[in-house]
């Protein structure tokens, strides 16, 4: 088993091992005195792993409750969030009780936000079941729900007590959802680690899952330890996301998050090559690896459309957008860019 210590304001471990879902209660009990535990999950994941987690928690002495909502980003809203809070209140959950997020990013983000705000904060455990949630959203304490005006517009930084990553859960993922997570994994290689990038380039979709998940979590941990509240270096994790979010929104979320991030990374790297910020080899390697993983690297949206989307980016500061630029494979930078220059930059990368 791999154990990674995350040293944020509240420190915790990420455990990575096959079969962890089956023994989740054992590991949770080591940290939390048995009381009430609410397993929060969705209609895709609960039928697959709900009973296993509930049995394991029962065996560890917890009094277990469960709340299951319809799967999908559309449910990550104030209605579902309030339903969770009411469910906890109706069942008399107190600050010494625990929430268990069992699922992908939507489940993890919303459960984390419910945990951050119910009674001004109760403990929660992340059990991510998608690749994206294992390598990104379950680590670092970003919790949120969406508003009609945009994704993740209400949230809090609130670290979990424990993250349990079971790579076996990936075997039940639809291929398209697995590929979506691969876009985030490739992102870590481009951002920080040429060796990880080379491994992915070499192995394609049959990459070593335990090695890759562990490496991505280590890389993310380094970043969030340095910048827990996303004021500087953590923004690097936004590589491909500024234009990716614009593509997701333009498509009315028909283009998935992973596909949109893949296209966003390709646009950025081509624009960087065109502006002599990196070589053509770098942008070529980024587009090649995306193709190898069956991810898109071009779009029919215009520079004007993507520019309009980029203006609503959360990381915009006044008249400047922080673009994450590729310099080399394994080395990227934050480039504050006047909004007047963003459209021509996108044009260069289309
Ligand atoms: N998902 C990006 C971050 O955690 O900052």
C-alpha cells in the first residue's frame, strides 16, 4: 500500500491500494471513533460499491446511513446540497459524526461542501471511484456546488480526514469516463514530470495505474502544500482549463470535462509554440499523446467564442487572465495576460 501524507492546515493521508473499498471501515475507524456515518453517493456508484462500504463500516462499529442522488453534474446544485443537509439534520448528525463521499468529482465536491458547512464543519472521508477524482478532486480540499451562472461558484477549502483510493474501482468505469481522467493525468506529466509523461507516451491506455495514481497524488500534494488557498502556484493545475471551461460551457456540457481540458491543453501548447514560448516538439508531443489516449486536440469553436468564455474564468484578476503556458514537457508557468491579448493568443493555438 502507498501512503502519502498531505501537510495542509489540516493534515491527512491518501492511501492507495487495490481492495481498499472492501476494508474502508478498518481504515476509517483508525482515525474516527465510531458514531454515525453517512455514505453520500450517486445512482451510478452506489449500486456498485454502496453495500461493500456500508458493510465494512458496520463491521467497524459505525451506525451507517446512506444518501444517494441522481448521477450527473446537473445535480451538483443547491437543491441536492440542501437535501443532504436536511438528511443529516433529520438523522441528528452531530460534529462527532462523519460523511463518506463515495463516487467521482461531483459526489466528492458536494459532500465536501456539505461537510464544510453542516454545523460549521464535520469530518469527511473521500473514497474516489473515478480516475479524475483519485488524482485531482479528492485531494486538496476544494469543495463546491454549481450555480446556474457557472461551475463551482459556491464552495470552501475544507480538507478531508482521509482519502482512500482503490484502483480496482477503475475496472467498472465506462471507457469514456476513464479517458476523461487520463486528460488530467497527462496534465500532471506536462506540468511537472517528464518521466511520468514518457511512461504515459510509452504505455498509452495500459499505463501502470498504481504508479500513475501515486505519482499524480504526490505531485498534487506538493502543489497544495505550497499554496493551499489557490493564490499562486496551485493555479498551475489550471493548465488547459481556462479554454477547456469555455468549450464545456459553449457546448452546453455536451463536451465532457476531460475532452475539453485536452483541447484546452492542445490550444495552449500550439499557441505557446507559435509565440516562441516553447518548441514545436513540445506542442507536437502534447497533441500526439492526447491522440494516443483517444482524446480530442482541436475544436470548431472560434477564438472569439473561447475568448468570451475565458473572460468568466474564476482565475481572472481585473483586466488580466492567468494563462498556464507550456515551456517544456514537465515545466509550465503562469503568464498573467492582458485580456486584450487573449483572443489573438487563442487564434494562434487553434
Ligand atoms: N483541481 C484543481 C485544484 O485542486 O486546484
